[in-house]
C-alpha cells in the first residue's frame, strides 16, 4: 500500500518568500505529525494533528509557521517570510491512532527546503 | 525539556565486527523507539520497547530498554555494509498524553566491506 507522501521533494526559495509544504498521510490514519530535521540533527517536533484539529503545536518555532489539516487527511505546512535558518528537511509522519506507547509513526521522505 | 543523548556520534567499523551504541536520558519515557534513516529518506522504525528491562531481537540487532525506562542500547552482531546508516532513538512522553516523539541527534554508522 501507499506510504506517506510529501510534495515537493525539494524546494528552493528566496529569503522573505512564502512556501507551502504538503503531506499525504497513509489512508485511514487519524494522527499526523510534522517534524523538522536540520543537518546533523535528529528530527524536531513541530505540530501534531488528531483529525482536523491541532492537538499540540508547541514545537512551532514562531508565528511565521502555521499548519492546517482541514478535512482530516492531507496537511499543509505554511511558512511565511522565510529566513535562511528555516532551511532544513521537513518530515511528515502519520499513525493509525495516537496516545499509545506502542504506536508506530510512519514517516514520509521529507521536503528539503533551502532558503537563499 | 526532555533530552536524549546518543553515543557515540560517529562509528566506523569493519564488516563482521560487533558494536553497541547507547541512548541516554535523565527523563522517563513511556516507550522508546529506534529508527534507521538512509540519506534522502525518512526514518524507518526498527523496534519499540515499552517495559523496563525489556530486550527485543531483530535478526542481528538486539535492543534493550533500561530498568528505569530512561536509557536504551542497540547491539549489532557481525555488522554488514547494509547496516550502514543513521540510527535514531526517540522517546515518547511518560504521561502518554502527548504523542510527540523526542529524538536524539543520531549515530552515524559506517560498516566497511
């Protein structure tokens, strides 16, 4: 079956521009997560959706970052006024449920964002 | 803030050697997971350990969760070039109310033929 897909796979933009990153989770998965992975680091949590609502957005670095999941499936991460420090791989993951220790999160291949 | 420290950060060994790497924290986790990540791909789950003292085996890989649920180790027997990759450990919050994973920085393993 299809895994988590993310588009675009690569995005190059200029400082100050607006970008949108898309995530298609595994069909039927109610939980969706966004992480950011900088070079030489492990993934860092950004936001978690349960259904359509953001259950935890404590990892969003500032108000330039926003994410939506209007129909409880596809999610879009939006970054306004991009800065060079936003350059990273943005990973999306989904899981069937949430809140259980054994829950498995399935990761997509990521979107590599480069802000010039 | 919960932190996971992984060691060593880099490891280069010869095919056939054994190795053990570590994931340590001062915090208690409800579960701990190990992932492997290849260049250009997302992390792929290897194992989840939940019970303190738990040992799980996956072919040549042996994972152990510390008794206090704060640390874990990964032992690879007779490493092969196909084991090369970034190994990440990730903990889930003890309260279970928060589903986010806290990742360590990872261990870059290179196995030379």
